[in-house]
C-alpha cells in the first residue's frame, strides 16, 4: 500500500516515461531494469492513447523497488491557432493532455475498457474508437476533450465513479501545451485550466502563477483564471529505455540534475494530495527540507522510544515497548482529551532538555504522572534518536530538565502559553517576545549581553549620560525662569509700585520733619573769641567725620561689589571642578577597556584644566576684602575707621559742652540737619541699595523694559536644551530600530500577508504616562486650563492628540502649547485669560519641578510598536496575543531546533487559527521540524501536516498507550481525523472546501 508510518516524505516522481508501446520494439526487460536503478521512486508509464505498456510491465512483475502508475497521453481534437498566427486550416498545434489513473488493480480493467471506448479521430479526421486504433497511429489520433470529461463522469464501477480515480494533467509551456493557444481565445484557455487538476511546467514564473504566488496579481485576479491554486509537475518525457529516468531535460532535450519532487505517500491518494496542497511539489535539484536535514541532521528528531523498566512498581502498562518514528516536517499529534497527546509532548521536551518550568507541564506534573505517592514516572525511561544517529537518553520520566545543558528542542506547553496570553499583566508576554527578538540578533552584535534589555542599556550608556548633563543644565534654566515669571505677575509689579509709593511717602514725611532753620546766635565780643576757637575745632572734626563716613560707605560698596564677583568666580571654579571630576570618572571607567586593546587612554584624550587664574583672582579679592575690613574695623595696633568715627563723635560731643547755651543749641541744630540729610540720602539710596527708592525705581524700569526680553532668552535656551535631550532620544530610537531590524525585515518579506491581515510595525518616539504625571503637579481646583478633574484631563488629551513626536519641530510645538496652556486659560469662553503656573500647582510643588518634567521629556520614549489591526499589544484579546506569539515562535525565531507546541488552539479562537496561524505554520515547517499537539484535527488538515499521529489510552486495559501514524492521504488516518472531528466524512471534505476552495478529490476508501 506504500503507506509510511512517518507520514509524507519527499521523493522523485517521473510521471512521463514512454515504453515500447510508444516508440516501438519489445525490450521491456531492459526498460524495467533501468527503471529499477533510476533515481525516481514513483514512475508514470505514460504512452500515447494506450495502457499497453503499463499492462506489460505489470505482467512482468512491475518495477522492483518502485511504484508505478498508468498514465495515458492524448491530444485534443480542436486545432488551435498558435502565437505565430497559424490557423486551424494551416495545421496549428494540437493541445496535449495526460490522464493519470489510480494503480488500484481492481480498477485497471474498468479504466482500460473505458479508454478503449473513447471516441477519437484518426489522422484523416474519421471517427473511431480509441481501442481500435493501430499502434503506429496512436500518437496521431485526437480526442474531443469535453466529450471525454462527460464520458468520465458517466463511467462507474459499482457506486463509485471513474473521475475519483483519474487526475487531468495539462501541459502548459511545452510543445502542445496550452500556452500556445491564441491569446485572443482566452475563454477556451481558461476553460481548460479550470478543468485541469495539474499543470505541466517547470518554469518558476508559471509555478508561482498557478500557485497564486506572483505578487503582480491579486486573489480576485487569480480567481478569474482558476478556481483554486493548481500544482505544476514535470516529467522526463523519455522515449528510450536507457534514459536516466527521473531527470528532467533542458532546452536541448538533454538530461540534467533537476527533478520533480513530490512530498506524499507513494499512492494515488498521495498524488491527489498535491491538488489540495500545490506546495507539496518541488521542481529542482533537491527540496530545502532535505538539504537542511542532511546539513543539520542533529536538529531533526527521527524516533521516540519509551520502555518500562524491569522491576517496575506499577502494574499499569502505559508506554511499555513504545516506539514512534517521526517525520522531519510538521507532525500533528491528535486524539481526544486525556488520550496521551500532551504526554508525548512532555516526554519529547524532557528528552530534548527543553527549558520549561515543571509547573507548566500537563502530564509529567507532580500532581499527575509524577505524583509523590505513586510516581509512575520512575518506572519508565525514554530515548530520542536524531537523524544523525545520536541519542538523547535513556532518561527517566521522573527527571527534570536543566538550564545548564543544551536545549535541543523548544517546547511551549499549553499551560505556559495560556499563562502568557490570559494574564492581564503583559510584562511576561512582552518579555517572551523580547527573547525571540534577542535570539535573532547576531552573537557578535550582542556586546556580551544575555538579555535584550541589557543590550539596550549597554548601547544607551553614553546617551543617558548626555541626557543627564542636559537635564542638569535644564534645572538651572528653569529655576531662572520660575524666578523671572514671578516678577512677571501683576502682584509683583504692584508690590514694587507699592514700595515706591511707600518710599515716596516716607521721604515726604521725612521732608516734613526737616529741622526748622535757626540763625546763628548773637554773641558779645568776649564770648565770640572763646566760642570761635571751639567752633573751629568742632567744624574741623565734623569735616573729618564726614570724610570718614563717606570713606566707609565707599569701602562697604566695594565689599558688596567684591562679594558679587566672588560668588560668580566661585561658581565658575566649582563648575570646572565638577567637569574635572566627571572627566576623571570617564577616564577611570574607560581606562581598563582601552588597556585590554593596548591603548593608553592618555593618548586618546588628554586635557589640562588650570583654574589658578580664577583662584588667584578670588584670593586677590578676598585679600582686598580683608584689607577693607581691617581699614573699617581696625586691629589692636591699628585703629580702624569705626574707631576713628567714634573718637571724633566723642570729641565733638565733649567740645559742644564747652560752648555757651546758645551756641550749644545751634550746634545741636546743625547736627540734626546733617542727620536729616543723611537719612534722606539713605531713603533715596542708589539702584544697588536694596530697599531704597532708587532700587525699586530701577526694578520697575527692569520690569517694563528688560524682563520680557530676558524671559524670552531663557525660554529659547530651555528649548535648545530640550532639543538636545530630544536628539539623544532619537539616538535611542535608532538603537531600537537596529535591534528590532529582524522583525521589520520579516514583515517586509511577508508584506503581502502582513497587508492582508493588517499586521503593522513601527518604531517611533511615543508619549507614555504624560497625562497622569502632569496632572500630579496640578491642583485641579485652581483656576486655569486644567481646572476640574474630568474637564482638565479632556483638554490635556486633546492637546496631546493633535501632536506627534517623531521630529523635533513637532515636539517643540507640543512644548510651546503646554507651556502656553499654563500661562493662558484655554477653556472655552475664557478668551485665553492670563494665568500663572505657580498658582495652579499643588501644595509644596515648585514651578521649576513642573518645568523640569515638561521640558525634560522623560515621558517620551522610543517604542517598537506591533499592532494587529488597530490594536496595540495591550489591547489584544488572549486569542490574538496567542496568535502573535505563535507567529513569532514559528517564523521569526532564528533557531532551527525542533519546535513543540501543545494545543495552541486552547488560547486561540477559530478566526485567529485560520486567519493568522495556518499561514505561518506552513511557512515555518519549511525550515524546522514542528510537533503540534491538538485535539482539533482540522488544524492538522489545513496546515497540511506531513505526519498525523492519533493517540489513544485504553484505560480499561491497564492504561495501554497506542497510536496510529501516517499521512493525511492515508485512508486509515483520514477516517480517524473524520471520526475525531464530527464523525462524518463530509465534515472532513467541507472543512477543506471552506479553507482551501479546492474541489473534492480525496478518496478515503
């Protein structure tokens, strides 16, 4: 029957081999001998208008080691003008076609009888029965194609119809192929294509077209040409017994190393399977899977064996003497619930040392087969055999995997997949995606890191350092802006005006207190002489006192000015010292790294920081202040200005006592005038004297003329710093784009599928958590744009929604809008009334802290966004999450080790299964071995599993574990699939019709 336990395998099929029935002679033994030695495993005995050659070979015992099929080659009666515009009258080419029949011996007589009864036309155009045509005319007769199809439908054997045992093979781009049909007669051409099961072509272009894989056409375009994708095959068309059968011919009809490979059981049902699945045909030197299996034999499982130990404690049979061959493609393990499907997955994962947590296993779980009370697992050992002959095992089923030894197969238990998909916290889900992406990054680009996040952190070190420095500068600027904005408030201006008014009133009041003018007293001659000497000395002392007061004022002003200089110089010196510490830290951190490459860091970076001039200037000013203070306060050996002033004031007081009463009173008047004038000078003051009228007048002038320009300058400086931060974040984005390149590359390769199913990917700078963090600063009970918790959030959301953040110009507009929303009330009907940021903040919140948040851009981060339709990852349903995760496992994962997936449909809805998953399972099985455990055999069918294993556990007979294994085209397996699905054969066919749109050809009898 040629049904293989390990399922569908690639083999060479040559369905176009002529015999002496076509080219004359009778040496069938030579032909059979060469056929048996050929590279072809399956051979179609393909003669003109007869099965005589096939009958003769069967009579001689067939071809040893080969499977053969009866094939007949016929020509259509219609004479069709070809591309050279030959007319029917001119003798245009006849269109060839082949009929491939079942090799079921029970049907052979019926088939041959039907062939002999076909109406045909001889070379002269006369009608005859095909069976009556002489051998030398068989290649010249023609058939009415439409009548033949009708006749085939009418031919029955019992209740069965011949059309179920025949496939129509229509050549396309060879002599007699339909490609020669006049393009203007496209209707007839399409009619033929739609009638064919198989096309004949080895052209890559035509193969892609008939498989609906040419991107120049859409699905609706293809549907106009054919009902469903059509497989293309090619035969050797050999007409001599010594031809190297299996090898196709080049344009000079010479045999070349090119073959027609078919992946199927070597049965007629196996051949029918290519009609369902055109990808089961490969025309070339060797299919990719076979090349990979030969190149990486240690990556493909070939057999699982489980034995029950001698002296086992359990009396139950379970896996006693269990041996299961494994296909290199897609293996689907099916069966009803509780019949050992997950048991096989757990055991294979254990033998292959898959890195899974014991709690995620279904069968080899501590509460089940490994429960501590009985622990039946101790009584069994399993061994995996790989294609290279190496073995993993025997391993006790009570053992556990470890992360030290190599993981030889990737296993995704159903419990683990469910945990990732159902858990509302998407962190584990995202971490799993990151692991897959990280595995795609070449080892030489991982910078000795083991996790994607660690690699990103390593690549961002210098970027984050730059951001930190920029934020430090930003804080300084925001403090200045906060201080200046306070001065911008009307309340501050009113305060200054009030201070001016107060000072003016105080001066006015002081003017009212001006001492009343007093004339010099009249003195007699005797007193004049006595007072004159005293008055002269008093005046001299008073002048000296005034000079000392003025000198002390000048010195105090100098100290004030010096202190400003000291503060500025000290700040500069401290900044340089911080720079030096920062540079030295970088040098120390990088010194060992460069040393490993034999590089002296001082040759890479050398600098000289000399602040001696600054410190010298500071010392000089401090020395000057010391000198001034000494001059004012004096020392023990040196009387200072204060002492001198005190002495003079005491002397003047003593001398006043020597005057007569009138002069004494007059001197008191003069002193009061001097005190009044001094006080008035102090009230008017200077622009530098805090609290004086001149000081407040200068501040008012500053508010009117200089405040706004200075604020604008600070605003501009702040935006410049924000731009620096933004550009550094763009560098972060570039790192993300580079690291996630495998994902984008994958999606570009799958562009047609991605577009069809609306899978989107983008790397961009996005806002994260701005609203919540921003509103944490705002007192939403205060008047302003954001007053009201609901209303404020709505306004903020609208501002965010109208901006994007991929370019600085766009981000700058956002920052300007947010800042303006704090300075003007944006609520409807308030006409942008002026507001101030500090009045809208919560208690103990500083304005500069809010500004640091807004302009520091900590809420803008690079993000690699993967979407399904319009949904982000966090918005996906568990089924959609499962689909995305499995797509990544199946196709993006660069590891070519076997992949075991336990019951993915448990976490997927039917739409997710058939909308996303099937395509990628079929793609992934081309590059790695996949073992799919499912209780829904429909998944195995639509994914065209190479091997289907149906598991059963007979719990009534000591838990005997058994299986049936084979291909989809194996009638026994097909019936089991139907039984598990719905118990009816039509359900099997309907599902194939639903998901493939291909007419029924599979015979499950």
